[in-house]
């Protein structure tokens, strides 16, 4: 009879142990699934950030081109105004090419990024 009580306690303990093992295995399975979902989301974020970086680089190039053109146009305007204010200094002619024209500033408002 003593052995039956001891055996009963062992069986009871083992049933608890198997119950906890099932809980752990279920948790590990859920954890692995969550890791896979997180990894997939991370890859999607990386793809989105790569696209954003490419757009940003294109925009940087366009803005750099615009700034370069503006600097040239402002220098030409400066020389022109200096020539107008000092008649003794011959004024540099303002180029008539469409790339360096003060009125091309208005085209900046129509640029699409």
C-alpha cells in the first residue's frame, strides 16, 4: 500500500510534468512563428527604406542641379546689377541661353519630384 501511494504521487507528478512540457512546446512553437513574422516584417521595412533611399538620392541630385543653376543665375544677376550701379565698369552681358536665364527661376515651381 505504501508503494501504491508513492507510485500515485509519481504518476501525479509526471502528469504535471507532461502538462508543463506541452505548455513549453506550445510557447516555443508560437515564439518561432512570431520570429518568422518579425523577420518577414523586417525584410519589408528594409525594402521600403531602400525605395525611400533611392527616391531621396534622386531628389538630392535634382536639388543639387537646381542649386547649381541658381548660384550661376545669381552671380550673373550680381554682375549685371553691379554693372548697372557703376557705369564705369563694363557690365557682363546676361546670357540668353535658357539654362542661365533669370526667368527660368519661375520654372522651379513646375518641377515634379
